[in-house]
């Protein structure tokens, strides 16, 4: 069952958290990011990742050309980069959201995005309805008590969960 991370945008001035703006990012392999990586990156507005993707492909293309590798090796390298983008697409999206100041609210599991949203919002509303009691105010100075002593220690005192000295085992 897919796992989703839930992200909240930075609040606008004078606004509290707006649940309609929350973003759910599915973990796992993203087929369209693998198949059409540049278009997927642009569609998800991952501008910096798109630029890094282009730079990586250009550098790898030049390096393979200088090494004199065959077209088959170039294809395998491009396939490996596309596979990496497909596997790490969710991580790249979460990184971009965090860089933009979005806050990760939590994780939710659901069969699809709609079910994940239902579970998350159901729990979110339930928790919002609960009012936590105020935290107790710590005392200004710790209240320590002196250890209780029943008398001076004797040589027959036993410490721990041992039988009394001289008693039956």
C-alpha cells in the first residue's frame, strides 16, 4: 500500500494552515518521471532539479564522447539516469518543497491519494478537536528530599533483592 508524505506551505501573512493547499507526495517509483523526466520535472515545477538534470546529462554526454564509448553505452547511461529520476522522484519533490519552506506534517498510508487524504484529514480534524491541557509549570528550584535513614548501617545489612542475612534461603 502506498505511503504519502503530507506537506503544508508556509503560511501567508495573517493566515493559519490552509488544508486546501496541503500537498501529498507518494513514495515509490514514478513511471512518468522515468519515461519523460524533463517534462515531469517541469510539470511539477522542480526548476532547480530540472537544471541539475540537464547539467548532469550534458556532462555525462561530453564525458562519454571524450572516452569514445559506443552508442549502446550512452543509451545505458541515459537509461540509468532516467531510472534514478524515476526512483528518486518523490525525494526530489520533497527536497524542493522543503527548500521552499514547506513543513512536513506527517505520513499517511492509503490505497490511493483520495484514501490517504481521507485518513489524514480525519485524524487531523480529530486531533484539532482535542484540547491538550496546559503543560505544568516547572518549579523554580527542584524539590529534593533528603534520603530516609532508619539508622546507622550495620555489617549485616543487605542491599538488593537478597534474603535477609542469617535467614532461610
